[in-house]
């Protein structure tokens, strides 16, 4: 078969079904992953899960067939959010997990997130799988692996979080599952805390009939805003297709962006953990770093991507990590993986411990920001553009951070331009003290982009 190397991305494998991602590839991928488990993991078992995408069932079947052909045993935990796949590794005491998911991408996409020997695979480790599939140098321990079915993970997850967290929040909460896989678990989890939750788009439907499963696009939050207004909810939550991202909304419909949530979470954690390290990605507001320092924490800047955040958290022994995209990781009294629903519960815990919870939400530093601005390229040519941009451009009176694209920092604002690792797009974001400065910084970046390619269409 013709295997597309471009689906082997920086922190997962992802592409269009069936053109790039299909059953034959997943059978070979299962053999490659089984081979890796035999090579590096003491435990020759792997937990396998899928989200609610239409292609998930057949892809999982073929992935498992490939894995067991190497002699590795599979624990099939069914259809659950990605965070519950991560939770299953701790609950089952194994260190290998595979999540078949297209995350927030359109309905014709699918992919896989991988943990092998306790490490979330990224970059070169994912490319090693590609090389192994091409060479077909698969290993086997001389036996056929077993398939073990486990239907207890959700029950164990609820038991664990209700033991660690106490919530008294007698106000309405609205939740949009977006027809993603969180719809299979949200009611059970929020009911366990006796939270009065109004859930929309609860049925798991891989066609995503109401809106795409991308919470970072404000257009996809319109239904939730209407639901908050209709039910007079005090707060609302939206999750992406596989449940590892969160967006929160205030009772008036205003969005609390994930980097603002990180300010609230960092304040809470640093109360009892002076000098704790907190990891965040290059897209986050400058106010997050300021707040971490102000509250006696240590800020750690990371590349964007859930694998890179996890890697940095492990290296730095950080208690909290987060991305602007909505991945938030708790390692204070949780296990350090990204979990949209758990982040919701932690926010409700903070709010329920304060009589004036609305003040907490409103007392967040404000600047002028843009949402993520995506500029599409064909055939992953955004990487070529970014290489040229880094070499050819110069920004006077600015400091540059180049760990992930270029973050161009001025005294009163910044611009970020980087390559998406999940789609063929350039991603830009801007922040400034006021609109005039924002426009000025955008103008500088636009001028430099056109210098690299004067045919590029720039939406600002």
C-alpha cells in the first residue's frame, strides 16, 4: 500500500480516512507498536481505546489484530474519552496505551495517540514507527496475544476523583459534549458530584451533526452560549471530540480561554505549593507567566503539543501544565495527563470554595488578543515557508523565542508564528496592551510574511 509519511506527525498519527488512515495501515501499525512494546516495555500488555468516530470500530479491530500477532496482549476498554485511556494505565498498572482518535479534526479524520513504556510518543519515536512499517521488520515472541475486555474504567475513574475532590456548587452548569465521546461519560461524572448539569449534544455521533468538535473555534460555542442563557447557568463547559480539551464560559457567555483558566489553576495550586513549577506553551498570554511569578511559582515555557507539555512536566517535576488549545494537565493530586472533564471539576472545586465565585472569574488580567489565526498551505508546505521566514526576516527592538516557530516579543505585545503539527496550516496569535499596538505588530509581521511569499493570503 502507499503509506503517507505526512500522517506521522510531531505528537500523534493523524490523517483523512480512508485516503491516508485506513484498516491496512492500522494492521501494520499494530504490528509495529507490538514490536516496540516487545523491545522496550517490561509489561507485554497494552490498553486500547477509541473515541466515537465512524471509522473507529474497524480501525480498532485491525490495530488489535496487528498487536496480538506479535504476542502482546490487548486490554480493550471500549469507547471512552482519551483521558480515561490515560487513567486506565494507572488503574490497570500497565505502561502502554493506544487511543484511536481524530481529536478536534473534521469527521473524515482519524488518528492515534500512543504511550509506550510510560512515554507519550513524539517526533523521532513516531517516525521510527513509519520506518518499521516500511521495512516490515516486525518482531514476535512466538505466541498469539490475548484480548481482554474491561468495562470498569469509568466506574474506577469516578471512584478516584470523588475521593479526592469535594464540590458544593448549587448553581446550574451547562455542558456541550459536541456529539463527541464525552457524551458517553459526562452525565455519570457530574451526577456523582451532585452537580445540576444541563448537557447538550450528548449522543455520541461521529457525523458531528450540530457543529465540528473543535472547541478552539468560537463559532462552535454558539449553542453552548444559548444553553447557558436558557438555563441561567453560572458557568458552561465545552469539550472536543475526544475529551482532552476544555473551554469554559462565564454565565454571561464570555469565554474563559484556557490560558486564563491556567491563571486560576496556578493560583490555586501555588497557595500550598510554593516554588512549584508550572509548564505552559508559547501561545499563552504573558499574564500567565506574571501570575506564576507573583504567586511564588516557577514558570516553564514549552513547545505546543500535548506530548511536549507532558515531557516538560516530567523533566521539571511540574505540578501543572497547560496549552492555549485547552489541554490542561494536573500533577498535584492527579496523574499529570490532559483531561477536559477533570479540569471542569477542578474549576468547580475552586469556585465552590469561594462565596464570591463570580469575582474570581472576573478578576483576571486583561489584554487585547486574537484567537488562533490559521493560514492553510497545501502538502505541508507551511514547514518550508516557516524555514524561510526564520532565515529571511528581522525584527528590530524585539526579543525572539524560537523553541516553536518564532515568538516575537516587544515591550508592549507579542506575535507568534508557528507550524501546526496536526494540519497543514501556519498558526498565528497576537497579544498587546491595546488595539493600536496589536495592529502595529500585526502590520510588521504581515510585511515580513509577504517578503517571504507575496502571494500568501493573510487575513489581517
